[in-house]
């Protein structure tokens, strides 16, 4: 289920306004570096056509340093010996960094239980909303049902773009407020498709008499796939398609420096994607345009405050600083907490305690349910031969936690839009940290291993 590895190149160039001379020099560098690539490979600009960047950054706090975004490229068409190509590029004086970024995966919990049921779906799907405890009042859920009583509280006018691999937007419970895939190339992998479908259902599942109901069912959800262009370019595409106060969801994690493919083939050592320089730059690009970025913390069981992450890897540009401790991307990072014991007859520890697989640390802002999430996809709750009727009771990981936060924020921004106006990404993150149902402790997992509070829309909303 892992996406292809990506070869990223970062050229030298000072952060300055984008002037004609900077454009000319950068274009000349691109032409020169292309001669160092294997036959059939080419450079692709992560932040799009350079003549469009000044307009996209106009009036933002990144306009004075906009030329920095000219420096990010991905190498397309190179399949073999990516590390050797990166080393050759790093030897050139015009290159500040060249590195191979490992493929990303959906941050679903390890060993998700419950296989698909092969029993045909009934003629009419039952109403599963009672199983969606995360909709309930605090401290159990985010109190979406209260938000629905407020003007705009179903996410009215808020647009969400989910970034991952694939979706089943023909699902019976995803027909009302979705705009399909607007970028990238969806993979045919069933695992990615189930994952994207489950995420979409949590956020924007339809209001009807059957199946599930999304937290923010009036919000409009669309998607950008990382296949074809890579994760950073997907973030940029999404940011350009949204307005200030809209939301990007990053449903990805990837193996970090502690992960060992040979010794630990599981998710140990997987981390949030902003640690990689191009993804960090893309998140900052979205944030500076006023777009809220919600990012899965990842399922590596990692302390993101560990000094390991301060060490700049070979190939990272000289300007890189650890975003978990030194250089804030502006994203809202989400950890995975336990649902209330007894949910669906299972017990994962005290409600809102950190689940063992969830990453944690001072950089993690808030949490959502990381187990027992009822939504669209997978087919363990309702299966059969047609994916359009599949539902699950066991969606999990920072995968299931992050859409809960996105849904709550979409409700909140809808309420704000109907009143005093949408909040900025920074203001929303501040409110998430100051409100909500507090994290609790579990054996061997103290509350000091921070994943933050579970959002509570009633206290989040002024």
C-alpha cells in the first residue's frame, strides 16, 4: 500500500521577492540540472509554473520570500538508482539538497481487525448513526449533534480536500456534497480506496435515513491523490483550489529515521510527513494562504520531541530545521486516543488516553478516536459484493482520528461564517489547545505523552 519513493531536489536561492532576475536564474538552473538526469527523466516544479507564484503569494506573509518556492523540484521518470541520482545532483554547486523520500502510507492502525463480510447487503442499509459515538456530546465525542442546531453548524460553505490515494465516491452515503478527485491519479489498490472512503464518510457522509452521517455533512469534500505527482505537489494543488478558512487533510505517514525496513517491517518509526523539507514547504504554502492543514501524527509510537529528529539527514537542504521542535509548519497535528471503554463491546483503555501506536509530543495539538470508528468502506459492518454499500465498525489509527478533527473544524468554521467570520489557522489551533475534553492516562502511557484534548464543539465555539 506504500506510494512510490520520490526523488526531491532543492536548488540554492535566497528567500526574496520573485523578481524577473530570480526567475531567469532559476530557469537556467533547471535547464542545467536536467542535463544531469538519466535519459527520460525530467524535473517537475512542486509549486507549479513560476510565473503563477507571485499572484498566489500576493498579500501573504510569504510574498517577501516567495523566491524560495522556486527551488523545489521532483524528479519524474527515474525509476532505478534514485540514491545514486541524488548523490550526483548534490555534487552540483547549484543544489542545496537532494534526497529520496520514502513512499507514504495511510496511517491506519496496525493489525486493524474485522475482515469484510461476504453476506450480501440488505435491500435497504440500516441506520448506523447510533454506533457513531464520536458524534455525541463531550466528553464522549465532539458534540456534532449540538453544532447541527446552529446556523452553519453542519459545515455549510466549508470546503475540504482529502490528500491520500483513492476513494469510492460512488458510495451510497457519499452522493450529496462531494466533488470527486481533482488532482493526481487514484491508485487501483483496494486498501487505499477503502481508506479514502472511510475518511470521506467521517467528514461528509450524507444526511439520510440509512448508513452513517458525517460530522459536517454540508461541507463539500474533494480529493487529491499523491499518486502521479507526490505528496508536496498534492498539497500545493489542494491549497490552490481552496480559500482562506477551508481545510486540507493529510491522511499519510511515512517511515522516519528510526524505522528499519529489515528489522521492523511494521509501522514502528513512522512519523508525520511534515518532517520532509518539500512537504514542510508545501504545508507552509497552504497555511500562508489561510488554508487550515490537519495532519495525521502517524502511527509509529514515536516521541516527536526526541532529539533524533533534530539531526539533518544527508541530502536535506542546509536551511532545514526540525519542524517538530524548531520550525513550525502551521499545521494542526492529530494523535489517536481511545474511545470510551465498551464501545462496540471492546476496551482499548481509558477514554481519550493515548493509544500505544500513536505518535505524541509537544507538537501534537489535538486527538480523535483512534479505534472503533463507524463509517463508510471496508465492509466488516456491512459487506457483500458491491463496494458502494460497504460500512465498517473498526476504522482506526491516526487515520480515523484526523477526520474527526476535520469534521469538527468544518462545523466550527460553518458556524463562524454565519456569525463573526472564519478564524485563521493559527487562531483555530490556539482554541483547540485551550478547549476540549482533556487527555487521560493509561498504564505505561501517561498524559504527559501529549496527544492533546478531544475537540468539543460546544466549548470551541464562542
